[in-house]
C-alpha cells in the first residue's frame, strides 16, 4: 500500500460531504463501515452499517437539509484515526436556518473510513 496522505484524505472528506457527493462519500467507506449520524432517537444517533445503508443515511441527511454546508475549523489525522471539527449550516425542510459545531471521529483502515461517528452541539 502507498503512503497515507492524511491532508489529501481530509480535503477529500470535506469536499465530498460539502458537495453532497454520495458516490464520493461511499467511495471513502469500507464495505463494513459503521456510520453514526449526530441525530436520532438512540444515544449514538442513527446508525447505519455497511456501505449501502450508509449511503441511504447520507442521502436522508441531504434530503432533510438540502442546503447543508460544512466549513472545517481544524482536523487531526493519522493513518488510523481522523478528527474533523466543522461548522455546519443549513435549513431543514420546513424548518429554520441553523448553525452548529460538528465533530466527526473517523476510524480508518487501509486508507478508508471504517467508522464515522458524528457529534454536534445541540440547542436545548
């Protein structure tokens, strides 16, 4: 395997999510990826296991917030883990515009995302 380029990896991650590029997103996942969204009824949010389920969950997020935008604040990346902090903005269908800080904790395996766990600041 070639040397892992963490900076290029994070740049691509940010790009595919901000562009709502489902093929690009799924292309960064392992076949057995675990994707936990920052919302949902369970303590971990909503969980999808496997590439197709993860694609469906990402599509659901973009349908729910069609203008969803991510702006990176900072990141930390190694071949095994990446942490990406961002500001997200958008307007949920039928809702009001929002801004929230988000952290994605990515477990990496062979240059792909094996787990994506998202956490965001909520308003109570």
